[in-house]
């Protein structure tokens, strides 16, 4: 049976070197290997199907480490499917492998993905960057109160910045063109700030 192929992708300039070091060896280890081969990512075949290209793959702990207790690790992958569309999939431990629990396709082309605590609860969220048309798209995936995963933020703009706040949460500064300029004048841009309010990302009053 054909195995999923793996193509490591270049990280944007804003990606941290630590992210490159964590992601690239995982992607390289999957090439031409099986789930049980030395150096392969265990469970990758549970989320990436035959004929799909793996653009990104990373395992991460589902919570903070506890002394003497092994923290369960999830697996997030981004694949290019046979029809050319790209999709992020999230798997949680199930038996000896992973069961897919979430999938999303917020943009046309995958750019980057980070796993970090951005709402200050000590648990990881998934921050995906995508491109769609002439826009940059950001989507934040986090744990739902009743279990499972949900989208905490999905937005788009010409420029998207992450800024860490004093309370250890992350604010997203999203700059977009308003198209309100008069004929013959330069484009007008406006920046909105989205903060974590304890339950959701909400836009800061201007």
C-alpha cells in the first residue's frame, strides 16, 4: 500500500528557530518510512492517508508536565490531499495510535503552525497561519470546556501580529485595508486588536 509522502516546507522569517528544530526532523523522519520504522512519527498514518503529502507534523503534550506522570501527547499534521486542498488534522491518543478529533481548512495554502499557550491556562493551543487570496489568515484552536476542540479565533488581514501581554496571554493585531479611500488617494488601512477575555477572543474597542 502506498505511504503518505512528506515534503518539509520552509518556515516564514517570523518563525522561531526552536520551532524549525522541532518540526523539521519530524517531517524528515517520515519520508519513505512506516509507522514502526526507527525514527518515524508513531501514528502518522492514522491521520495522513495514502496519496497525501505531509506538509507539517508535530507531537505535543496535552497539558503541563507532572512529576512521575506521563503526559498524553497529541499529534497535529497538515496534509495536501489528492485533490490539491490543504487541511490541518488533530489526533489524540487512541489505543496504540491516534484518532482524528478535529480538522480545519481555513485558507487555501498552509504557511506555518505553532503550538503554544496563548490564553494563560497552562494548556497548549494551536495557532495556524494560512494564505487565502491576498490575505493572511490566522486560526486558533483550543480545548472546549466540555472536552474536544474548538476554534477560538479565525480572522484575516493584510498583516497579522502576535503580541504577548503582561498576563501571559496573546493579543492579535490585525491590519486590513478599509477600501474607504477616495479615488486617486493612497489605500487606507485600519488595525483591530483581538484580546483573550477569559472565554473568547474579542475585539478591543477603538
